[in-house]
């Protein structure tokens, strides 16, 4: 299931409405630029919803608790990489 389909399913469930949102922008590189383009395409009321991450391996949804940036000591990501935290 693609990320766009997962986002649509989560939005439909949360809003108890039967609508199908399909952004024209692909999310094939997984960049914030692509995410920004998708966010600019979805209906305004969707932008007021909580940010949620879906783990398709465990079929679990997690609310995003914060947004941050990595520092110079991060050994996993480049410095100044924006991150979404769930814990």
C-alpha cells in the first residue's frame, strides 16, 4: 500500500467520510519537498488534523509528538535533517 493510499485511509477513518484524496504529486523520493507539494494539494480541512505516522509492518498508527532537527553529533542523518518524533 502506497504512502498516499495510507494517508487517504487514515484521513477517511478520522473524518468518518467517504472521500478519496489522490494528490498528483508522487512521493517516490520521500523528500520534504515532495511532502510539501502533497500538502499543498489536499483539502484545507485536512491540514487541521493531527500528524500521524503509519507503520505498515505492525499495522499501527502513531501520533507525531514533535518536530526537530539533527545536530552535528548525529551519526545516522546529516546535520540539520528535520525529524518527526513519535515518543
